[in-house]
C-alpha cells in the first residue's frame, strides 16, 4: 500500500468513517497496516509521556531506545485487548468472527491515538488522554459494526466486555508480563524509572536544587 492510501485509511478511522474499516477488512496487507498504526500510536504516546524520561535524566541514546520500547509495549498491550475481544465475541455472543478481522479493526481503531503526543500539554494532558481513549473505543465499535454482522450495541458490548476481560487478565496472569515490561523499561533507560506523580515532583525539585546555575543565582 502506498503512503497516501495508508494515511487515507488513518484519516477515515479518525473520522469514524465505516468505509475505511470495510476497506481495511479486505486488504491483503491489512495485518501489516494494523501493526504500523499501533506502532505510530505507541510512539506518539511515548513522546507525550517523555517528560518522565527527562525528569529521570535518561541519556539521549537510551531516551530514543526507551521511546521505541514504549511503542513496542503499546502494541503488545493492545494485543491482549484483541485476544480478549475475540474470545468474548466467539464464546459469549457465539459468533464465528475471524481473529484477523478483530485484529485489523482494533489496529485501525487506534488511529486517534496517533495524536497522543498532545497529552504532553500542561493542564490539558489528562483530558486529552481520556478523550483519545473514548475516541478509540468509538472507532472500534464503528469498525467492528461495519466489518462484521454485529449490531452497534453488540459491537459496543463486545468491546466493553473484551476490555473487562483484559483488566482481569492483567491483574492475574498478566502480572509477570507487566513486571517484565517494567524491567525492560528500566533496563533500556539505564535507571529505575520514577513514574508516580509525587515522586516525580520530588525528583524534579531535587534536580533544580542541585542545578549549578540555580545555585549561582541564589548566591548572586
């Protein structure tokens, strides 16, 4: 697929255009397109959250590696949502849905997350993140409805229940995987990353206090 066609699909998904998802369901290279959208969304989210790497004083080379790792982990996290949604559609609704269709619809539905770099905006970051998550959910419902025999409410219930199953999996068998992800992130960054807000504020204040230019300004 040409670059222009790829971005037409992305724009269609962001606009919640059902035709984009119908085209996506039939493309021979749709699986690769889904991966590309997921990676772009993950990388954008990593950029939006990169302030954490700055505060933790991650070195430039490791900084880039950390962004790439975050994008890959983002893809894996959505992989669990794909599996859980497929399981719900197959066993709860008793519908024979091709796994590839679920995979492609979830992949393309993450197109709004390509705007995740905007979560770096002060004050507006959290609302934007919530908005993009809801946007992604609506895109998936729209796409699943367009590409399968599911009605709108069935698609919504399937997506929501898939997310619920995902939460259960993350808190049970997913804990070792989450721990592995944390270890990989710390290893790539070359330090034990501080991520909670209170600790980040303390780390930032400590960095400002030890900054030589600040000490010079205090002495002058």
